[in-house]
């Protein structure tokens, strides 16, 4: 017999008449926030497709190429918590608008770059402003949609955009690179930013700060350095090895600094990250689920793209189109799970089952060969991945912001993005090693030829997909043990809509 979960009462400070009066405006606000989130998410993959063309145009080396990706990741990952807290202190509208303008400006700089140094500087600037923009968008969503009847739908749509952004980035990057120029993968951000900026100016109320903000300077410095060291260490592993002293030293320093950060936060009067946010089982379990999603999704987008293009000869555009069934699955699950499943079976079941569905899809993809066909061998796994990840993402996003006071909404939202970013950095480094080892093992007992080299590549890619399936199984187990199967508490609202 299934249990029906109470959706709770409206958050304090809201009234029926107030909800009715701003109902339509809130959904327009969701469109603005979703546009910004889609821009940030697709930027993580849209540049990857265009990188070879940019390298040929600007003439930088293979060894330098990774800094176009790493520069963005370092700035974004290390500054997210600061960006989230700035939104709490100075107003989410202010940080959202600042992030949009800065991201658009950095994109123009990158598109016009005449040298490798300018391109990397632009990517670093994009990461910096994304660290303001991403948590501001999610926290605005959290404080705008507090009505239990609307909140699941809003988070479902937002999660669908967040999950689909990576695949859309692959398709858009392929189209722009093939039909226009690699520079347009940067310029296109201006279009997204302009649409979101107009909406933000028209729809979002100007913030009013009742008291002078207080920022935890020691905590900010320590956690920013910790995240920088961790992301840099794992990024450095990709081009060196796990025994490289620089990479290993960076990771150790990062972990030590994280421990120091926790100690500081437990004693700070105005902590950057109040530990109560992560010690709650629902929120803590949801943050871990987002971390696992980050680890698994990077293996999908990176190594499955390699397989489609390098092993079976897909063009960049065809590769992007190949991910559309996964996008459809994410959208379908993200928009239906909150209303159909979550009230009936609870968050523990939705997250754990979603991970298992995604793991089954990944397991199907581990059977890929050089002669695999799309409809029979690739698409079924893609659909299952989308359905599973869509259910996990929309529930985890809601759980991570459940019961949050509006003053902590920004930093809680930043933790979600931080989990995804750090999880992706760890898995990219780890799975790059897995792919290389699997390919080397395959070649060690065979005579070299074009066919064996091609098959060795497939062995490497499918090995990473097997690890990705393992990540999702671990995510299912951890969620089943940690997340309580209780209704998600509503978050405190905040007046963010202009009148």
C-alpha cells in the first residue's frame, strides 16, 4: 500500500490573495531564471565542441588546451560559496543582474579573443560571474516558489533545464562551430543574457537591505582556497598522473583547508556556511545526491561524446542530436516526478529509484561496440539515463533547499552548484585514468593495428561508463540510508517580484 505524503502548509508570510495576485508573474520569473541557468549549464559543454577549431585558429598547443576548460572550472568552483553568500547579503537581484552582465561581457571578450591568453582570461571571468549567477538563480527560485502546490512544478522545470543544458550545449556547439565559427559559442551567451537581463529588470524587485551585511572573511578565504586547490589538483591529474607531486599536494592541501573551514564555521558568529544547513539529513543527503549526479553526468557527456565521434564517426551536430532522447527523459521525469511520485512515495524512494534507473541505463551503454547501432544499442540507455537523472535532480534540488530561511538561500543554492562542479572535476580526472588504463590493458596482449586501436578506445570509454553506473548505485545506497522519507519542508519566502 502506498503512502500519501502531506505537501505541507504555505510558508509563513504568504496569503491566498498574494499568491493569486502574483501567480502569472512568478512563472515569468521562472522563465527568466531558467534562461540564465540554461546559459550557465550549456556553457560547460558548448566550448568543448569548439575547442579544436579555436586551437587551430589561435595556434595554442595540446598541452595548453585544457586551460580553456580548467580556467572556467577553477574560478566557478572556488568562488561559488562566496557568490551564494553575497546574494544573501546584498540581494539576490543585485548579484543575479551583476552575474548576467559580467558573464555576457566575458563572453564577448572570449569571442573576440585574438590570443590564447585572452581566451583563458575570458573563461576565468565567465567562471567568476557564473559563481554569482548560478546560486542567485536557484535561490531566487527557492524564495519565490514557496507554495507547496507550485514549488514542485517550478523546481521540476528548473531541474529539466539544468539537466538538459549539457546536452543542448553539445548540439549548439556543434551547430555553431560547423555552420558559423567557434567564436559564436561565446557570442551566443549574449543572447541568453540579454533576454534574462530584460526579464530581471522588469520583474524582480530591487533589494532592500535592512542591516549592514556581515561577511565571514576568514571562512571565505579558507574555503575558496580549499576548493581552488581541490579542483586544480584533479584537473592537473588529467595531464600528469595521480602520483604527480603538484596534483597530489594540491588535493591534500584542499582537504586540510576544508577541515580548517569546518572548524572555523563551527565557531564563527556569522559563518559563511552555517553547519546546520548540511547537518540536516534531508539537505545533507540531497547535497550528496547532487555530488553523485555531477560525477556521473560528466562521464556521460565526456566519454560518450568521445565514443560517438571518435569510435563510430558521428559529426559534432549528429553527436548533439544523439543526446536528445536523454534530454527528453530528463524533461519528462523532472516535470512529472514532483507531482506524481514525490507526494506518494517520498524523497528517499524517488532519489534512490532514480539513481538505479540511471545506473541501468549506464549499464546498457557499457555493452557498446564498434558496430553498435543507435536505435538498438545507444538510445535505450540514453532514455533510461534521462528518466533516472530527471527524477533525482528535481527531488535533490528541492531537498537541498527544503526548510531554508531566506537569509541562507543563496549559500544553500551555492552548495548545490559546488557539489556538481567538484563531483565533475573528481570524476573527470578519475575516469580519464580509467579509460587510459583499460585501453592500455586491451592493447598489451594484442598486435597493434587500426582495428585494435579503435577497439581499445571503445574499451576505455565503456570502462568509464561502467564506473559511472557504479557511482549511481552508490548514490542509490547512500540516499536510501541517509535521506528520511518525510515530506519536504517549505522554504521561507521573500518578496522578490516587482510591483
